[in-house]
């Protein structure tokens, strides 16, 4: 999600598979401007008054950032689920938009996109004349009108509405008072999607991004939960083909097969608005594509983006390397080196007879390298990085977009590649952890 006052990004693959970009806005006087066809490119305005950096300075492990190789308390040394850990089930909309059931005011429950690339919660309100979703939020006795408007401008849509404070819950005991936007006007934000094997539409979005990315007049559910319920300032995700889990207050090591590897959050210009890390390179076998280069060192870890965005040079290098393997030619029935499958998001193919297991056994995995001195490497299987199942077909998840002054991100690690590991957002120690997961359906 890309905010007008603060920053963020989300890219969704609705059916049919067409890339669209959503960007959460700030106040009405500070609107981002989308550009590019299909909404695939966004302009990133600086926050009002400039950024205020609270994260450790520098990329990798330098300049005061935590040591990438050393697990910190509450993150990586646990041999059983920590006391008080809350596990929240996730649902999935085809092919890779993850959602959580959220209850407002103690009794009204909505399906909302889970987005670590934005912070403010927004929900369709009963006063909305064109939202076209059901149910919609009606402020009750527990709601307090904040007499302030919030708005979000998106690459492919927008919404605005009144800010209310009400109780927000995602599970029993995980409840906090939150200031959020009750959406009463929208344009192209609420779109039908296949969710939980049925045609459905989301009724809102719940952001888990950094504190400073909240829209003016709003705050964040997880921040409020940490403050009021004294939950450890760590959450984690396991994104699966048919759902997954969101953990609040830590993670469950019984869902992992090895200890997490940690890389520090970057301390660059966008650090207060994204979970930014130093993704140095991505490799296929002996072929390595640099990601962090020159002025663009930061990559974003974003559950709300349903593609894996790479610079065009890395996109070409990696897709060529994959397409040059004998197994690729055999599976796709093309000549060696034919990269047409990766050319666009409409390249889905049935691949009759190919299962997740056979594709992962035959095709090369990715190796992602983060940070330096020391660096860490994580593995990502083909069907948990560059291939995804959608409506009976297999589709590519790579998306090419070069960084620049208006788009200052080296890459975006969206939900397809985040499915490769349990991902630990250790905000207490300013680091992101990756742990290989157990079998995940």
C-alpha cells in the first residue's frame, strides 16, 4: 500500500490474473499519484515534513543494526509455543491474497486483507452507497466518532470515510481499541475475488505495517494490542496454499523445521514506513542476480503484494536461468531458454498432470541472500516463489519493475515468495526472521 502521507504498497492478482496496484493514502491534501499501465508503477511521495528514522541506520548488519546471525530473546530459541501466543487462522483469495476475520465492536465480523505494507484499518461502512460488499460496518454503542476524515488513494482505486474508535478483535483475547476508517466512498477498491473456494469480496483491510505508516488520525491494531495487552512486539506469518496462520506475540516453532535466520531491518529513507531489508541477490543454481544496487538497497517484505517484484535485469537473468533447465523445457513443452511463460501475468498454463510436489522436485529452487558481515541465505521452492496455482492453472509470480527516484525499492517480497518460510516480524529487535516451515497446505 502506498500512502499519501506515509508509504506502503500492495499489488494484487485478482482473477483474471491482471496486476493491479493499491496504495493507501493520507489526508485529502496529500495524495500520491499512480503512473504506469495496469497500475504497475507508483510514485512514492515523501511523507509530510520528511521521514523520521527510528530504525537502526544502514543496510545489512552495519551501523548499529542487530547481528543477522544471532537469535534474540523471544525469537528463535523457543522449543514450544510461548505462553500467551495467539494463533489466528488465515484464509486465501485466489491466487495469493491472504485475509483474516476481524470483529469490530464485539459483534460485527468482516474479512480483511492482511497487509504488512500498510498500517491503517479500513472497513466498508453501512453509509457507503457504492461499496457493493456485505456485510458492512455500522457504528454501535462502543464506537466513538473521531470527527475526522481519512482517505486512501490507490493505483487502481480509492476510498475515504469517517474515522471511528471501536474495539477490534482477530481472535479470542486479541482485542484492542483502534482508530480506523469507516469507508463511505470508494472507487475500484472492492473487487470480487475467489475467497475460500467461493465467489466473495473483501470488506476491508487490516494493516500490520510500522507505526509511522498510519494515516493521520488513525492508529494500528497491533500497536494497540502491544500497548494495551502487553503482547510481545513480534508477529509472524505462515502463508500456505489454502490458508495459513498469523501469530501474535511470537511464532510457533512446531511449524518450523529449523531455527530462524535473521536479517536486520534496514535504516534507509523508507524504514519507518516499510519492513525494509537488504536483499543482496537471488540465485538459481550457479546463476546469481544482484538485487540491491547503487542507491536502491532496500527491499520490502509485504504480505499484501501478490507478486515477487524484481528489477528488470534480475528478472531477465533469473527467468532465463530457470527456462534453460531441461526440466523446464520438458514441463512446459517449449524449447530450452523460452521465457515466454514469465512474460506477463496472463501466462497461466494448466500443466496437466504436474503437482506441486513434482514441480518442486524437477525445477530449480531460489536462494535469497540477505545482508552482509554476516549474510544469511534462505531457500524458496519453485511453487513457493515463482510459480503459483490459480483456478487449476500454474501462473508466474515474478514481476519486473525497475527502481528509480519515484519507486525507490530494490524489490518487493510479496506473498508468493513469503510462502517459502515462516516469516517473523521481530519488531522488538528490529529484524526479520525466516524459518523453513513444515508441510503447509
